[in-house]
C-alpha cells in the first residue's frame, strides 16, 4: 500500500511497496571483479511505463534508438578527471550535514570511482563529485551504476541541482540510507524559499549494497520518471523543472534522513561508482 498526502489529505491507493508524498544509494572489496563495460551507446531500458530488460545483469551499453550520448564517465583511469568533476560542492545548494568534504576521499581504480567516508576525532570526512561549472543539461536521461555501503548513519545520493547554484529546483535520482539499502527514495522539489514543495516516493528495490545496480531518471518538458535496474518506480508531472541542472554524487554520514552512525557502522565506508552517463533526445 502507499499513501498520498497533500496538506492533511490522505488517500490510500493499492500498490505494494511504494510511499508517495506531496508537501508545502556491502563495502567495496579490493580486487573484486565487476562485469566488463563496453563503450556506452544508448541505455538499455525502454520508455517509461514499461519494464525493460534488466540492465543490472546485462551489458549496460546495449543500444536503444532515440537517445544520444551527451556525457560519459567510465572511471577507467587511475585518477579523477578534473575537466569533468569538481570534488567539492558549490557555495550554495548542498548542505554539509555532519561530514567535511575532502578531495582525498575520492579515488579511482579498477574501473571504479570510490567515495570514502571515514570517522575522525571530530566528526566524519567524505567525498562528493559535482559537474557544477563543467556540465549541465535541461532534460534528458541520467544513469548511474553503483554499489553503496550498508550501515546506520550512511546515505548515498545521486542528484540533479540547479544552475545557478541553489537548493531548488532539484531532482533526487536516487537516495538510499545504509540502514535500509533495499529502499530507494526518489524526490522532485520545486517552489521557492517561502513555499517549497516536493513530490517523493520510496520504492522497495534489490539490496543496493549487495551488488551493482543502475539508477535512472528520464526528464522532459512534461514529466520525470524514475527507474532502478530498468524497472519504473515512480513518475511525477508536478513541478517539472525547465532549467539546466548539474550532477552531484555523494556519500554522507549523519543527518536527519540517515540518522547517526553507531557501533554497527563500519568505517571506512565506500560508495563505488561504475559509470555515469547522460543522454538526450535527438
């Protein structure tokens, strides 16, 4: 069952495993192999409203007519490509929560980028990747293939944020907490500082810490549609943004959503990213 809320109004709708609201992503094992990547051409899922072949278990470069590749990062080198990525947030738009963002928390090896959160004497350090100032798009398809760490107090996020920098509008392509890595949350936020609104949904998915999975959003002039491993999870027709947005990927510790790490949280905790790809309609 899911519930749909709008300023105190509640309507129950029969659909298993999803919670929608309307209101004013195991640790990395060094040396562990992953499926070999091919150069990206087009994504492997169909248009919204249908179930596609599961790209989590097939070649992620399987072509699909109707999309053109605009941005591609396979992390096949040995260092971060600073022509594409900024290893810190812009001045506005991304709260720091409980951690300090550090460039040395991001490493590249074995065809993966690793964002590592560590506990320190004074708090936590972690990594964030953004394309603010290097790449932004209005509309398109955005894919990330990743594996998140499990553990209380951890949260993996893959977001689209506005240019110029700010907090809204924003699209959470996926957010997942380490205490429940089999639940993915998708959010669209719009409005202004005095009247912010959001449309969000939580969907049951395979354990995002047990292997690599693909999170996708398709965004056009009329709607936003979210997928995990090619399965449509949520769609929104309200508050669709119409401005360029940049990519932001992070692993955070603490905060309101994830809660505080505890004795069950293993540090260092690592978010592994296989690739990030962006497509546009011709």
